[in-house]
C-alpha cells in the first residue's frame, strides 16, 4: 500500500478491497455505458481510480483516470468509446502506488493486436513473475518493477508477460495462469474476445451473467443486476472462460481448491450481492443473531454503525429483544478525498461521516454494532462522540472476530502493526476505545452464518492460516514475523505503544 493511501486508510480505519472488475460482450449495445453502470455498482470496492477498455473489432480504446467513476467518465467520453466488448475496473491500491500509471485496465500491444487486462486481488510471487518477464522480454525490454513509481502493480507484470507471446491469447492465458500465485479474478480482452479467470482458490469473487444480447462478468452479482442482466453462476476457481461471436466456452487451468474470502461476508461485498447461494444481507443478519446469543448485553437500544453495521444490528435486536434504532446519521457524500484536510478538520475525525441523534441516544444504555475493528481509531472516536451526546453506557459488539493477521490477497491491512488486536487482550482493547464492554462474534459463529464449510473459506486474517503460500521475504516485509505490540491497559499508553511499534516495524 502506498504511503498516500496508507495515511488516508489509517484515518478512515476501515478495510478496503483492492478493486472491482467488470466485463461485457454485447454486440449492438453501447457497451461503454453498461461498463459505466457496472463500475458504479462496484464503486465500494475501490475509489481511487476507474477505467475501461472498449474494442470495436479493429482496435482497443482505453480511458482511465484518478477519481470516482462519476468523476472519470462523462456522456461525451462514453459516446466516443464504441464497440461490442469492453472491460472496466475501479481501484483501491494495495500493490502499487496510487498514481495514474497504476490505474487499470492495463494495456499492451501484442504481435497480433492489443491486450487490455484488469485484476482484483493480489499476487504473492511477483519476484518470480518479474524474472520470468525479463527472460521473455529480453535485455532492454520494458518490464515494470514493483519498487518503481512506473506502473508498480502486479497487474502490469501479467499484462507484460501475456503480450510478449506471438500466439493466440487464449492459449497464452492457459500457459500463464497456472504460474500465477495468490488471489486473482481477471478480466481481459483482445479486439474480438472477452476472457475471465479466477485463481484456483477463488479467494476473490467473480460471477457470470446473461444479457439479452450477450454476456457479462463482474466481481459481484449486484453489478449484473444493475445492468439488467441475469445471474448465471459463479466462475469456478481454476476456470477461464472466453466469450466471442462463437459463444461462450470454458477451460480449466487448475483444479479447484475453494478458499473464498470470509471478509467478503463481513464487510467488502454489497449487502444485495449473492455469494455461494446466500444473500450477503441475510448472512449479516444471521451473524447479528449469533452475536446476540454469544455476547448478550443489558441495554435499552441497539444502534448500528451505518451502513455496514445495519444488518447485524437488525439481527442482534431481533434475537435479544432490545429495540432497534438509528442513533447515528451518516453523510453519504463524504468519501475518499485527494484534498488533505487541515489539522482542525482532522480533529473532527468521524464527525465528518457520522453524527449522533442526541434525542434518540441521550440517557440510553446502547449496544453499538459494527462490522469489524481494524486499527481502533474509528471506534475510539465513536464511543467518545456517543458519550458526549449523552449515552449512559456504550457496549460495542462486533460482527466479526478480532482481525489479528495481515492479508496478502487483496485487503489493505498488510502488517500486524497496523492492527489493534495482536498483543492486546479484549479488555485492553475495550479500555483503549473507551467502551463499557466489548465483544466479538466467534469465528465458528461467523462461519456458521455463511453456510460455507470452514475448509472452503480463507480465514487467515482471523486465524493466521494462509491457504496460499506467502514467500518468507514478503511475510517479513509485511510484519508477519515482527515482535508483538506490548500489552498494556489505558487509552494513552495503548495508543502510544502501538504507534512506536508500527514505526519500528
């Protein structure tokens, strides 16, 4: 994660996915507008840049820029991007700096035309891929290096390698995809064919939908719904599909070893998305019910931290019998910004996004339901704000287990030093955020709510069991082997020690 995005992320204090991908093959349709609306539906997966590549059968046109989907594209731009097939991408940087050259889709000329590619996930064997790319391109060839500011993301390596072959793209992909290690949901294209592929573990989601005049692939089913498509099925782990004028065909490049990301259920995916046959909203409501059974509280009102805490709070209230209420109002127009706020505005913290309804919460014993605690900054400010608004007690309930381990597969908590849970007990975290009590749902309870077998889920951020091997150098670089933060009680000491630990790491 780049220094720029890291600073913003620490202030924001919520997990972010790397990106969302979308692809469409629909002759006769204005595919650029379908991609636009598809990316709009996937905006929650990445807010730093957006882009699309469109082919008219003769050439591929790419348009991308920093900012939100609505800021990058306008009517005249979309009207100029005409063709029968297209791919799109919305990005939050985890590998590579947040600069224009790292916006996607990436594009490379090939011996037979062009190649555009977009990627959701994170590869863990970039050193090996870089060496492979240099061997193929040769001395003097342009190969992106992860430490440079020129297209540092792992996606560029894949595009460079694919473009170096003078063979049909479908055959090239079948040769290269088994060499990729890590999490990848890819959409890519040449002038005539749309491709989509998912890593053998299926860590990040990727789904297939049917349009009246073609096909669509997307990170989430909600994006298929938005463009008027019909969900067909998930693209299987280890599967690649190709779509062109001859129709749709499927090829398998590796055996499926399913390890879907459990954090998609907790936070990342939209509540109206379906994963593994379950609506995410319904899963989160069930998690809330399980949380109420595992961690009851003597309180007057259950309130969510909007928006992600709403379904679990509904479930908690229903199971506990404590009334549900909206005690916080969210400003939906405060998102990621490239304008650095003044210190005065930074001190406002969470108030820029949330404001308490004093009449609702004053004098009440509150159960405050949120989806996760990553760094603790948001919860600390939130509890303080609720007390200032007159809350008698604040009992925090979290609809996921403690996040104790870094993610190497596309979420932005990349070192243990960035997390509050490692090295601190539950009581110490509770004192750090200033709550009267703090409880998390158990990992077993969360898994139960998903209806997915435990062994088919990646749970590494919660239990440290990584389904895909992480190179030793990378694990050390990301703090996996770093010493723990010292356990200590009290707000000031906990915060001070964790800051020092992070700087030392």
